[in-house]
C-alpha cells in the first residue's frame, strides 16, 4: 500500500493482477489479509472495481459493509459497465449485493419514473 501511494503508476498492475490473484486464493479466509485487501481496494478505487466484481457475493457484501463510502461509487460503476454490455441478470445480482434495487428509468413522454 505504501508503494502504491508513492508510485501511482503501480495502480493498474496492483488492481488487475495482484487483487485478482488474491481473490483466486480466497484472501477473505485470513482476516488480517482481508482487511489489507479492503484497504488496498479503497486506496486504488475506481481502478480496483473490476477486481472487486470478481468477488463472491458474500465477500463483496462484506467489503461494502466495511467500506460504505465505496458502495455508491461501485454502484455507479456497475450501472455504467452494465449499460455498455447490457447483461441485466448480472447487473441485478450486483445491485442486490449492494443493497440496492434495480435502476430506475425515466420515460421521455411523461417524465414518470418506472422500475
């Protein structure tokens, strides 16, 4: 974390490689490492969001409970990414984990909001 703070150019490598590898190693099984992982993800946001979306639902939920300030930013990221790819099932799963309902859309004709 100190290296990332000093050398910002390391952020893409840390997020795409190290965080992803820690997820495959189930970093959440070691409480001390899990806390460090969460701090690193917070420190490198929003670059860390792709890696965070690889987490199992329970661990993603735990992460946003421990770092509630990341919840809104992560939700925005998921909505933006889903808009590009259009996978509504996956989007609904992430929004459920983030404790949010499905995104609302506004109709142009009457300005009413629909779920």
